């Protein structure tokens, strides 16, 4: 009977040590006690949220690297486990519970966006994502990729603050700091390709409609039209916030435009002259 008290004390100490050993080290303050008292419930809540998010990412199929996916899951679990403890820290205070969970979400937002972006998930802006999708083609170094992830994190925050903001100024300046002039130029070629192909087709149609394709080789003209529209669109994009420089760049490109473009550009003047002639003609 005399052994009962020391045995209970020893058992209590063992249970306490096990609880401490099993308590995740990332928990802070009163999160630790809440977890130790409600470990199974807290874990269940966290796993449910993480499971839904991981299922969504798996369904999207943007992240194909299993190691990166596991790394993201670990960080998500850390976030959600901490958030789950506040169901028990503030069981009767919905406002305090909400504010605490929001604080943790904000704390993990940047590291999560960074990991998601580098893994291939759709976060940040379209331009940031397109750069990373073409990282091998653009030959981005690991340092450049890490720097691009920081741009994505910043863009993510800016879009949260103002979803309608025009990001071109910030992104273009950031890209020019991270990538070489040649990489930026190649990126714009990739970015503008579909738009330029549409412009090229429209120009050729206009030539045909006005019967201005005489003496022109369609294959050679297609290449000339593509180069012209690509150069023009790049100049407009690179100087979008400098009207004077943008106009000057376009003027220089137009002066060196191929014959097909010069014929197209002459159409309005020819139509105007024809209309004036028809209006003033009399016997």
C-alpha cells in the first residue's frame, strides 16, 4: 500500500513527459495547454481542413513533386493545428476565436504562398506564374526562381489589398531586376505570342480583303507581320507608363515597317481620298 502514492506520482510524471514529448514544438503560449487537453479533437479539426486543401491541390494537378507537396502539407498542418486550438482557448468568444485564427492565417500566408508558388501552384499573378512555368526555357537560376517567389508573395499581398490594381509597373520593374534583358525579351515573346498571332492573321485578312496582297509571298509576309507586331507590342508593353517613349518607339518601328504593313496603313488615306473624289466629281 505504501507503494501506491509513489507509483501514481511516477505514472503521472510519465504521462506528463509523454504529453510534453508529443506536443508539437511550433505551438505557442496557451496553444500548448489547449492541445494537451484536447489533442485528439484539435488534431481531428486540423486534419479535416488540411485534407480538404490537399485534395483540392491534388485535383488541380499543378504540383507534381511529391516531396514539395509533403512539405506544403506539413506547413498547412502546422497552421491549422494552431488555429484549431482556439476552438478550446476561446470556446464562448466567437470574436476572439476569429481574430486569433485570422492572426495565424496572416502569419503563415507568406511562407505558404512562397512554397506553393515554387511548387507550381497557381498563386501570385499570371505573369509571375508564366515566368515560373517557363523557368527551364528562360534558364532561370535557383537564385532567380527564389527571387521570383518573393515577387509572387508581394503580388499576392497587393492583390489582397486591392484586387483591381494594375500590377504591370511593379512586375515589370521587378522582372528587370531579377532577369537579364535577354530573358525579359524572351519572356515577352512567350507572353505575347498568341496575341501577336491573332494580329498577324488580322493583318493578312485585311490585305486580302482590300486586294493588297499582290506581289507578296504569303510565307515571307507572315514572318514579317509576326516580327512587326511582336516588336510593336513589346515596345508598348515595356513603355506602357511612359507615353512619350512609347510613341517614339512605335514611330521608329512603323518607319521600318514591311511593305505589307505600309499598304495596310495606307488604306485609311486611300479611302478618304476616294470618298472626297466621289463627293466632288461632277460633269
